[in-house]
């Protein structure tokens, strides 16, 4: 028996993993991947089967824990956004060398157009670099269907597999037909556990094993039901449409097209690509992200075969695809432009009214104005909005945890005062090691850990270091008397400003922790408590 549900792409992946016999999901919240773990956390099957679904400290710890679960013979899912892939890259790449036991699927949600991200990187390059299979679903139904196949492929090849989606697929809904019952949670005993120890002698042998699997991986992709060749009646241009790009092509109802090759599993199916090229005058590559496929097609078909796409300007070089720019590449135009939003009034993001970060920035700006060379180094979180009016406090924001180490580097160069502001979740994610560097050199920096008791930017998930920050900082070597806690409220502004001045004047590492609960999570708690009283 089957059910039909209206699901986000993220939710379809989550229920697909549950129905495939998942034993654990490991993740750090990051838009647009967050809803996958949240769906699993709230699903009745997770409680019934004791499926692991706690948030991890960062993506690297998530990847390593999932690899441990796979080693023990269980199916594990790792979820992250694309920049999280940079954090877990060490464990991810090496997992292709060790191999896996229980099925291991690494889900990465890319963010073309940078809706909530620092860059537009395309995670498919990571999968190719690691030489493992890559899946890229076209729609929500495939998000569900691919999960079981992905776990089976992982176990058959003894390799992790990469599942790549993009924002539009993650956060849009469609009808999805799902099974009513979930597969059992099996345990696979490792046939040989010696190859999990990557000493150079073992790693060299394992690398040869990985190389030897490449022909089989290509054969699986050639025969994949998710790669489909559609020969049309017309002659002329051929289209290779990857993932969500296939939907945009079909929506445009292309004319004068010889055939469409839908690609949702990699490595690229070279036989079908050559078949397409043989009946086409040229080939258009439609892929959401960077020209990952376009560059490879040039190598497959040779330099003289006409290939068009993002590199040639037929599709935009940056940003996500949409029906309009795909239609334009096909020589068509829509009556109403997808991007015609001139009548919509812009509403820049801003910190919530009543947010504790506001009081922190107000105090920081007042004190920093007393020093002509003061710089405030920012980090990733909702407090990054302190870079915008009315505060305009932050001098930098690069990646998670960078505020502390950049402040240290600036202090090493003689900048004074060098101030870092970092959120509670970001501090435990990747700020602690930077603080240890600063302590080891007694860097002259002031670190502000703006603690709102949650991972606020992604919806209020648990923060790994809640109620531990003073102990962590002291344990890392910050003098106890220079770890100061304040409550960011207007009435406490004189105290906060005085403490900032004192710690900036201290010649060494100091930490100030403004602590007040996020207004959004507090509001939810109060509404829930009120509802329970009725």
C-alpha cells in the first residue's frame, strides 16, 4: 500500500531515509538542509525505532559520527548545506578511501543565488573529487525514491554516496507517493575492518581499490533509472538537463530539439551523451550551479563540438536557473517575466525588535568609537545583520569561526583594539580552536560571545554549548577574571559599556558573554506554555 503526501523536497528525503531503514541522521543546521533533520526528529518512527537525530556540533563531527555508525553496520545519513561540506571535507574524502559498511548517504543542499549563504559553490565537485557516486534528484518524488537506491548503492559498492539538491527543490512542495511501511533496520558485519586504519601502507592499497571501482560506478550511472534519454521528433539542438534543470526545460515545452538527456546520477553517462551528440547540431547544458557538467562534456565530445550553457553566456554564469533564463536559452520568451518584481518593495533583513544582539551592537559601537583604529570582526549567524543599518558595526564576515582568528591575526599585525563577535552555536562549531590559538599566544583581543541560548538563524535548534561557555573559555585558558557575563538589556547598558572598556584595555585575551534568550524561541515557549494551560 502507498500514500500520497504533499512534501517539501527536504521532507521527501527525510521520509525516504526513514523508509529505507535509517538508524541515524547526523547534521548541523544550515539552510536549506535544516528541515531534513527536523522532520526525522519529529517523525513517530524515530521514537519507535530510537533513531539517532540529535544535532551535532559541526559538519565534521556529523560526518565522522555517521561514518562510525556505518562502520557498526547501520544506515546513516549526514545532512549539511554546501559550505558545511568544506568543514567535513577531511572526513568525507577519506571515507571514500576507508570505504563504508552500512549504507552512508551524504546530503548536501547547495544554494545558487546565495539566498542565505556566502558563496555559490557546487558540491558535485566534491563527489567527483572523492570519486564516489553522486545523485541529483529532479523533483520531490525522486528525492523520496532515490534514498533507498542510494543506500543500496552505498552498501553494494562499500562507498559513501553524495546526494545533491538545491534550494528551490529543498523548499518547494509537490505530491509524493510514499510507502506505508518502512524497511527494517538491518546490521551489516564488516567483512574486513583492517582497511579502516589509514596508515600510508593501507591507504595506498585502499586508494587502488577505489580506483578499481570506477568502471563499475560508471556502469551503474549508465544504467541508472534516474538518467533518461528522451528522443523527440524535432532535429537540431540536444539538451542535457541536470537535476532541477530538467523541470525548467520541460516547462518551456522546447521545440526544434532533437532529444533531452535527463541526468540525475553521476558519473556522467558517456554513452548516452555521445548518442545525443550524434543526432544533434549542438548541445545545451542546463544545470543549476557551476558549469560542472558543461566542462566535462567538452572533454567527452571534443573541442570542436558546439557546447552551449553557462560558460558561453547562453545561460547566466551566476545565480540559480529559472523558467525565464532557460526559455531564453531555448530561443523562447514568457509573456510575464519570472524576474519582473519591480513593484515589490524591498525589505532588507534586520535584527528582530527586542533582540539582545541589538543591545550588544549599541554598546560595541559606543565603545569602539572611542578608539580610532577599532575593528569588529564578525561571524556567521543572525548577528551578522549588525553589518547593516542601523548598526554597521562589522568589518568582516568570512566563514564560521573566522571572527576570533581574524581578530587575532589583526592584533598580530598591531591593530588595536581587535574585537571579535561570535554567536553561541558558531563558537562551538568552529570558534573554540581559534580561541585556543589566541590564548596560546596571549593575543590582545576581546571576544564577545553573543549567547541567545539557541541556533537562532536556522530556526531555534539546540546549541551544543548552551550553559557551558564560561567553563569552555576557562578550560581553554582564558583567565577566569576575564570571562565576564552580562545581560544585554537597555537598563544594563552602563555596566556593559564599562565591562567592554575594561576588557579592551586588558592586554591579553578576554571574553565577554552577553546572554539573553532569543525573542523568537522565547515567544514559542510562552505560547506553548499558554496553550498547555487551557
